[in-house]
C-alpha cells in the first residue's frame, strides 16, 4: 500500500459505526433531556394562558363547582408573597451576618469549618423534613395564645431552607472584594465593623442581591414544607397566626380536584408561579451581569 | 534636597526589632530612627523585608497574615505594640499609601472624606474644606475640583494614586508610610508624585519604600539600605544621610548595591 | 518647637485608650455567636424529630424498618413500604438520569457543537432545575401519566413474565414516579459531571487523539474514566436529592400501601406519605411513626450527602 493509500484509507468499519452510533445516542439523549422541559413549558402556556385574566390577581377562589363566578387566586399570591417576605426578613440578615463571620473573622478556623459543614448538611435536608421540624417547633406550640397552622410556621420552614443559600452566595460575594480594599480602610483607622459595612458589604452588594434573589425564587416554589405548616385557606390573608394559602399548595390541592375549573385554575397558577420564579432568577443573573 | 540632621524629634524609632511570619523570621535586629519632618527612604533588593518593616509600623501587617514583632517600636516615644494601644488610633496617626492604587469604589469626594467620617461627625462645610485641602496637598485638586462626585475609578492610575495620598492625608497623620507608591505608575505620574512628596516634606514625616534608587536619591533626606543573606532574613545594612549612602557608603554591600553591582 | 509646624489634630494625639477595641471585639463575638447558632439549628432539628419519634421508636424499635403494615386505626406502623418505594423510585431515576446526564455533560463540555449552542443547552438544562417541584408534579399528572400509560401497558403486554412488569397499570406507578424523578435530578448530574470534565486537563485528550483515536473513542476510553470519581460524586448528590424529593413523586406515585414487585403498580415513598398524612395526623403514635420515618429519611440523606460532599470536595468542585 502506498503512503497515500495508507493516509487516505477510511477507518475500519466497526470504528466508524461506533462513532456514528455514539453521535446518534448523543442526539437522542439530548432530545430526551429537553423533551420534558419543552413539554412542561408548552403545556403550561397552552393551558394556563387562556385563563390568565385580570381577576386572577384580584379575586378569591370561586366556591368549588360554582362556575358562575370568575374565580382567582389573589389570596394565594398574597400568601406566597407574605411568607417568602417573612422568611427573607429573617434569613437574609442572619445569613449575611454568618457569611461575614465566615469570610472576615472565622476564615479557615475550626468554628468556621464546622459552620460551613453544618450549612452544607442543612442545604441537603429534604424540604419535607424541614417542614416536619417547623411543624414540631411552631405548629405544636402555643404562640400568643394560638396553636395550629400558621404563616409563621410556613415562613419559619422557608427561612431554614433559604439560609444556606444566602450564606453560601454571600460568602462567595465577599471573597470577590479585593483584600487591599480592607487594608486601605484599616490603614485609615477604621475599625472592623466600619470596614465591613462601609467597604466590604457595599462592594459585594450586587452579588449578595443575586444570591438573595435566587433564595427567594427557590422559596417561592416550595410546597412540601408548607403543606402542614401553613396549610391552606380560601380567604384573604389577614394575620400571620392563621392557616395561610400559597400558590404552590394551591396547585397541589387543585391537582387532585374533581372539578375541572379548579384544575384549569391550577394550570394558570402554575403559569403565574413559574413566571414569578423565572423572572426572579433572570433578575438575579442580570444584576451580576451588569457589573 | 539635603537637610542636616538636627536634633529633631524622633517620629519613629526601632530598637532590635525582629519580625516573624508565623515561625519564619523575616527581619532581624532592625534598629533605626526616623526623624520628624524628614523623608526617609528604604531601599534594597526584592524580598529583603522593606514592605514588611513598614507594615509592622502601622500594624497593618498583622491584618494580612500571622505577623509577630519582637523588640521595641516607638511612635513619638509611645510603644506601638503596647497592649493598651488602640489600633484604629495608631493607624490614623500613621497613614499608608499602597503599592497599587486602591481607591474605594466611591466618588472622589467620598474617598477622601472616608477616613474623616470614620472618626468624627464633621459639618459639611468643614468636611468640604478638609477634602479640598487634602486634594490640594496631593496636587490633585485642580484636576478634579469640578468633578468631585465622579467615581474614583474613572481616574487614571497616577491620579488614583494621588487620590489615595489625599485620602491618607485627610485624616492628618503625623507620619506617612509609602510602600513603593510609584511602582505601578508611568514615568510622568511618578514624577508628579515625587514633586508631591517634595512639597509635603514641610508638613509630614514620610517613610518611603522604593526599589528605584534614583528616586530615593532624588527625594529623601536619609536612606536605609536593607538586604538579606543566604538565610533570607532581612537586615538593616546601613542607614545614613542620602548623599552619603549614594556617594561614599560605609558598608561594602551598600556600595555594591547602589552602584548596581547586584540587584 | 518643630511640632508647631505640624497640624492640629481633631482628636487626641494619644494612640492608647478609646473604646474602638470593644467595638471590634463585640462585633467579632456577636458574629461568632450567630454563626454558632446555625449549628444549634441543625442539632435542634435532629433533636426535635428524634424526640417526636420516640413513642414510635419505643413501640416498634428497629423492627420498624422491616414491618410492612401501616394501619392508622389499629396504630400499627412499619416503614417497609415506604423505604421500598423510596429506594426503587430513586434507583429507576438514576437508571435513566445517569446515562442521559453524563451524555449531556459530554455534549456541553466537548467541542462538538459551537459555543453558543453549548451554553444554550446548558442553560436549558439548568432551567429544569429551577422549575418548582409541584409544577413538575402537576405536569406529571396531566401529561406524563397519560403519555406513559400506553408505554406501561405495552410493557405489561410484552413482558408480563418478568415480575417487574407483572401487573396492569391504571396510570400512577413506581415507574412514572421514577421517571419524573429522573427529570428532576438530571440537571444535577449533568451540571456537576460537566464541571468534572472541564477540569480534566486538555493534555489527556490531546494525548489520546494524537495516537489516532476518534473523538468518541477518546471520550469513552480516556475522558470518562478520568472523570469517573467526580461523576460518582455527582450521582451521589443526585441520589441525595432524589431520596428527599416530595411533591412531584407524591403526585404521580399513586399512594398505595402495598409493596409490589411490579414497577407498574402504585407505591409510596417516605416523603410522599409524610406529605399525605401529616396534615391530618392526630394520634401521638401516628405522629410518632411519621416522625420516625422522617428521622430515617433525615439520616439517610445525611449519610449520602456527606459521602457525596467528600467525593466532590476532593476534586474542588462547586455544586
């Protein structure tokens, strides 16, 4: 065989078949992976969009089986916003404080390493177990004379879920602030609290916001911990020590409903919830990209 | 450029100072005096501990890493490492300018005002005055006076470094430490800063670390030559009037270094 | 003297005294206490669940794990059904998600496709992970189950001699639950495996290719083996998530109390029975049994995640 023949001869058949086969599998698997995503998005838009009327944001759910009234789920939106806000109110300052500790004070010490380890465990706890914890701590206790399902219990569970996310992303954000900025501040005579607040946190703010938004998006979609902490309600949210509705629990409840209007509502609610979560996620990306 | 050494007050004094990073000794038996109102330059090859020394003076070194200091370091007669020392006060009295300009991501005005605000509540008009004076002292006022609200990061490298100097001057330190302030700058910016140091010598005591011997010869009253041997532990080889160091140094190692025979 | 040339200070000239040392100390200690309280939260969580589970632990002991009955009225409880369901659905999920996830990782890390396509693909896969579980479960009920019904029937028709496909299905089943879990853990496997592969030095690939291997040969003989431990870490992490996944599984698994060998039968997992029964549990022993289940789940996910973390950390990967 000449050199030219040696160089231009095609590969043996079995090797070529292997390559084509693997490429085909790659295409197939990629398609399979994308299929559920596309299906979910498609169905939600197809089934949820038609009912996306203004009333959804202003009305209470119609009584089951009553098709004369245009129902909505304004109370569920209320509940989700309320509980996520309460959870953020607790977990964000707490989380940032812990991250400041880890990044500025504890660093690689024993306490800091233990705390990081504990946080990684906390983030891996199934959300239903967190719900069980919140149930035992809050629902079973009497608070201000009230014992039972409440928004307080729900937001407690959500706060525990949000905490590791906030701490992790804040610590990463703080690490990005150059070390010599801290030194320059100290060299001017600022104490550590002043340096942290005026220089470090300020510089890290966009990245911290990103992490917070991600945590909020995650908390908004949680269902399992809310099922037996906040339960659900068909009326407006009036106080935090009462069963409270939420978008996610509503979708769950309506999914097994015998009434088609309710399952239709659930599609629309899914659309709204998914929209909420996606916008929050996109917002968080935008903030760090702008920098 | 020459000032005779009068019996001026001792701004900083080191007696037998050893500096350690953890277990590793970085500087050994440093004894030197820095006089009030003078510019003292510290020269020497890289890695000989020049930066380490000045970072021990304002106790910034211990923030960066495990720095331990043995021996006596005094600031106007007060022991810098006394347990009663308030670190924040010390650092306010001993200012520092770093190698790479590091303005805060704020406006020019806020950068200069930062140190003042950290320590006291000053009326807006007084603060304006202090900012203007600091920027003027740093030879930056004319260039930025119409744009004080602009971000400090929009300035050129040389301007940023002068801003950092202004920022340090605003809190009115008694001593200004400069750690190779021109090494990240172009020759023109460097020249401006040298002029600036010259104009400051009336009001401030300056210690400048530099690897640029010509610079040390141009601007300093006294020069200290640091070096290491095979042990890699820094030592003070010679400290004298600048003119003497550069023309007729006593120690042969100093002569070798300033004549460029080793670097 | 010469000091008259020097400026007046606005604060005293002494470098001693002042209360800022207290601020630094107080600040550091305040933060330290807050950080330590996270440890307290975890311990509290474990303690409370354990405490609440005590009535059941005392009644049933370790045999709880092998008992099958779950009778609320008779107050007889056992974890077997739920452990079985949890393990089976997770196994099915891994079976589907691992090959597909690893393949996606290959496609998004190797240079087959143009860069923009790779990042779009990666983005889309990540998107799945951000969809709330309840929405995926809802879709599962109304789209996946109808879709899989003919498939499941066909499996039963053709393979009923295999116990796995031994029964006729009416929709919700272990198989569907496993499938939906696969959809949910796919992004985890894909993303982490991708990171692992990207971290493999280019030299390894070029060495193989320069010896005449085709791209796919290089991938299967060099890349995958080199990435293996990292991929296993990814699988463990995904398993940890699969074990604890609640909503999507609950909504499509059919909620039965029986342990059945057939994948086409409905079943139950620990998270789904917790979701189903907790809101209405009243009796102390009932709650205790549920808490016992939660404890088992807690311990299980803890162990899996710790193993996964140590594997992933060895490679310095982000999650």
